[in-house]
C-alpha cells in the first residue's frame, strides 16, 4: 500500500500539476474493489458533489481499535482523494485518527491550493466521516472500559 511519504516523494518528482492529477487518479484506480452492496445510503458521504461511499472496519485491541476503511466514488479524481485520505487514516488506531490533521498533509502535497472549492469541501466531508467513525470507536471503547470497572 502507498504511504503519504511515498506520495510526497512522488509529488516532488512530478513538478507539473497535470502529472500530479494523473497520479492522484491512478491512486484511485488502485483502490480495492468496493462491494456493490456497500453502495447504500448509510455509507454515502454527505457534502460531496460526486457519489462517495466509505465503510469502516475495526480490529485490534478494544481499548483503541485499529480502523481500516474502504471506499469508492463515481469520479476518478475523487477516488484518488479517497485513496489519499486512506493513506492518512486507514490502518491506524482510532485515537490517532481523531487527532490527525489531513489539512497539514494536503498542505505538504500542495493539493489544497489546486482543488476546486467543491472538491475541497467534498474532501473535508470525507475526512469528517472518517473522523466520526473513529470518534464513535473511541467513545465505544471508553464506555466499554468504564462499564467493566
């Protein structure tokens, strides 16, 4: 799986924004297939102009579960943005997801200044959804921990 560090290095090599956009689209094409059954209203991300679906899966220790994400979109560039969001958050402990700032990473990539307002708002909605899933996991684990005392 690609990492943010790999993406930053790739972006340093690709100095033309058209090449960077093509690379982002390619990242989206590399996302694992998304189940048709998961393309439902419960998984749909609100606030995106394109159709976007995200699901989350918990594993690991119940006191700070690791959350992995899956997702898809009907727009190629948005699928690439989903892939970038997953590079930042997927496979991380819920407590880390809640405190990680995607804006900082976008700033390092230079993407924030090259996305339309609509795409930026959609990306923010994706991040909000990811963090919401993580926050629910954190709250569930703290509730379970206090219930066992």
